[in-house]
C-alpha cells in the first residue's frame, strides 16, 4: 500500500501548475493531441463537446482496485493527449440535409439571397403586373404608380379582364381629355445599360372624327404632350405604324417601324447600351436610334394618352411593366 501511495503521489503535483496557467486543455491540445491525431480526427471550428479526463487522486490501493479497468486506463493517460472518443465536431455553416432535393433547395435559397444583394449594387429592377384593384394615386399596382395632377380623363383597374392584372387609362369624352400614370419625379437620367418592357393594347384606332395620341416607355411628359426627354413608343394622329423615339431635352428623334398599329396586345421593349437604343415589338427588333439619347436630362417610367379631336373615349390597357436599369453604386 505504501508503494502505491508513493507511485501516484506525483500526479497532483504535476497537474496543479497546468491548471493554473492554461485552464486545463487548450485548443492546441485538442487539435494536436497524439491520440486525436492517431485516430484521424479533424477539428473544423471550436468544439463544444470535449470532456477532460477525470484526474485520479485515490491514495489507497482499495480505491484504485474499485475503479473499472477503462477508468484506470483513462486516468493513466498523460495530460497532453486526449482519446479520440472524447472529441466531437460541430460543423458551422455546412449544409447538413441528407435529402438531395432539400439540399438543393437550401443551396438555391442561399445563392438567391447573395444574388439579390449583388444585383442591388449595380442595378434597379422593377416589375409590376397591376394585380391591385385600386385607382388611387400612389397606390396603383405593386409599385404605387402616381396619377398626374390636373388630368381630365379616366384611370381604373379593369374588372373581369381575361388577363391577370390590367390597368386602364383613358381620355374620357372631353375633346382634349388626357390621363396617365408614372413612377414619380423623373429620377432616371442619361443612357445607361437598361432594358424596359411593356405589354399594352389600344382599344381604338384613330379615325377622321376621333383622334388621340399615346406615349409610353421612359419619358418626362407630365401633361400628355410629346415628351422632351426619354425613350418611348408613340402613336399619334396620322400614324399607321408604331414609332420609336428618343429625346434629349427637345424635339424627338423618331423612326417609324414596320409594325401596323392595331387593337391587339403587344410586347414593347426598349434597350440601351453603348450609345445605341434598340426598340422591339413582340421580341423582334424594329428600330435602332443612336442620336438624341438622353444625356443629363431626366425621365421616369411613364404612360400618357391625350384626345385631340372628337368626344368618343379612347383607352390604353396596360398588362405589365418591367425595368432593369443599371447604375453601379
């Protein structure tokens, strides 16, 4: 018994200084311990499941004999090593789904959020399908379109339309009635890289007795007159085809397309880049303009109609609007 007491007496004296200077097992011990290294354990972040081996301080042979064999072996493990079975790893940030579809869904969610933040750094993206049923200025559609001050025509959400989400602006029956919708204070400018698309239709064509004009795209008209700045499509009295136009603070540079005006829905797209504006109708390029592109003059998403002759109401139906406007910031 005396021999056993002498044999284990060194252990408390050796461990006491380590506890006071290193708080037990440090990270180096966990990562580089001989037993953990031998077992091929790789730590990927701070481990929260490490349990230090209990120090044996039994001074008597009867106490040592009462310990299970495994506890005796653990107590004899030098304090600079730790068994691999005592090390646990908690991954941080890894996708832990075992179902392939769930893992792909989680990955797509992460990438979509990253893409959204990165996209906001270089572009403004706006989309509206006009699914609301309000015609109050500032609450129209998902984007909150505004009605121009002083308009004398009509503006309303279509009821029972065959297409989802239709907003209608019209001239009313006054011989000079007009109306429109826009997205505010002409906060776009210049001719950066952008793509703008509308899907619209006219309800009537011009006739000798009833005539009107419409302008839609990105422009600055506030009282349904010919815009002086922007990129837009137009239909005016005497026109039989759609026109594409650009203006930079004055009279527009307009070019006729080969598309005859009718009363069906069409997709009208305008793109800008490298000093050129391209105009598409139903995905086919119909005009290209390289002069009178806006420089510092401002404009906004905008649709206008104005009556110039007759008392029959004339309407423009708007199905959707989309814009991607690149301005690194």
